[in-house]
C-alpha cells in the first residue's frame, strides 16, 4: 500500500524558513517522481517542486526558484521541501504526491499526472508579515 505523509508546516514570519518532510512507503524511491504541491484558499492546487530520484532531476515553479529546494534522503524514504525567504504568498496547504517515473527526466508539475490515491494529507504553512 502506497502511503505518503507530509509534515513540518507551521507559522513563520516573512523572510523566515521552514522545512517540510514527505515520508513515504509502499514503493521504490527510484521508480517514482515525488512532487510538492500547494493550495491557497480560493485557488487551484499548483505544483511547487518535483524530484525524479532515478536521475536526480528537479524542477521548480518560477515563483519559488532560488528560495526553495527539494533534497531527498533515500535511507529515510523522505523528500523534503526546504523553504527559505518565505513570503506571504507562500501561505497554503502543502501536499506531496508520487507519480510513477515513466521515463528519464520525468518530473510532472500538474496534479492530474499523479494518481489520486498517491497523495498525502496536507500540512499548513502560514507566513505572516
């Protein structure tokens, strides 16, 4: 059974940092891309970052480039989202999801590319100014 669990959210001041964790089980890390998504109130869910562990490919939405990174720990079956220089607009519920890596450099950024049952529960991030 595939399971993913996001954690690490909280309240932080603008300019601060948070590290989210996505711990997963039920699949081999190198065979799946892991994506981070977020959804703010009244907005659609958007892709934030993705990693394809098989070839090390990562991707980021433009709004977080230079501020967020997506390190991974194979031994712990965990993917992180290191968020620095946080802004008010980063406030959202953050989710992680898994998608079978159908080929090299596969790192999807849209929710529909991830199976509906391969999502973890979200973690709230609130940035205050």
